[in-house]
């Protein structure tokens, strides 16, 4: 029996989330979703079950021409860090989902760190 790619991604996502939920009771979770055209990021409070802030390459504040490259991900990371520090969040837990820490996901994380978020 073969396992589909979406089932493997779901397994990776659950495995990553299980490790993070132990720590995210103390800090909000910075969750990343990456599509073929855009990149989205949310700061989520798991205890209250609500999104505190978000940013994406579809936002009006986004200044890049395309949302599917490393430069766009870097800009979205800066944007979410700016919004999170504006509401008083300095420390988060990084949730990469089922994506490997490489390319756009890594660029987003590094620019969020440069923007003032600790994780």
C-alpha cells in the first residue's frame, strides 16, 4: 500500500505540531503556509484559539511584485515581525508545518528574527 504525498505531508505537520504544542502554551505560534504563488504567516494564540496578527504576500502593505520567491518571503517576515512587535509580542514558537526549513520558509524566519521576534 502506497502513501500519497498529501498523507505524508499531514504526518509531518502533525509531528511538528505535537512538538510545538508543548512549548506554545507559554508563547504564541508563528505558523507558515506556503502555496505556489504566495506565502502566508499567522501569529496564533493556542490557549485562546485566535489569530493575533497575520501577514501575507497578498497584503496591501506588501511591496514586492510577486509572492513566490525568497525576496517576497523575506519581506513578509519583516512585515509580520513589525505587526507582532506593535501589539507587544517579542517571543514566538516557529511552526514550519510540513515544509522543510529551506528556501522561502528559511528566508521568512530569518527576516522575522531580524525584525525583532525571538524563536
